[in-house]
């Protein structure tokens, strides 16, 4: 949904302001790489399509795709899930609503099932 176009069509004057920018780190901390390699991580939570995309680029660059295939991935929206779909995770789960409460609820439900 393009809210800017909609508001303009309703005769609103709008001004677009960039409030923040996501910049990819040049490299991940060694602790994270080691945790992935040692299979110390079971799940990842992604809130942003851009962060999900950056993480996928990172694991592909570092040839870590084999190490993450047993991860459960929790996404705040289908848009986020779309950015990580070609990795080969164990499970990709999408929150019912795009908010923290829903993603935590999803995490709790999976944790209680196992």
C-alpha cells in the first residue's frame, strides 16, 4: 500500500523525511560466526526486510548455508519472509500480525511444542 500516493489523491500535502537508515556492517562479530558454526543458535527473529536480506547475504558470503539449515526463522511479516525464502531453513514462521507481541506469541507457541 502506497500511503503517499493515497494521501496525495486525498488532497493532502506530504513531505517525505528519512528518519533512519540501515547500513550493513562490513562483517559480523566473530562470536556470531562461531555460534553459527558451532550450531549454538536454534532460531532467528527478523523484523525488517532489509536486515533479513543483509543476513542472507552474509551467510551466503561466508558459506554458512549448511550451518543454518536447522534454524527456525520467525518473521514479523510475509514481506520479511520473502527476503529469506531461498536459504533452506528448517522452518520459516510468520507472525499473525506485524508486531512484537505476535512474533513473541509465535515463538512461545513453537517453543512449547518443541
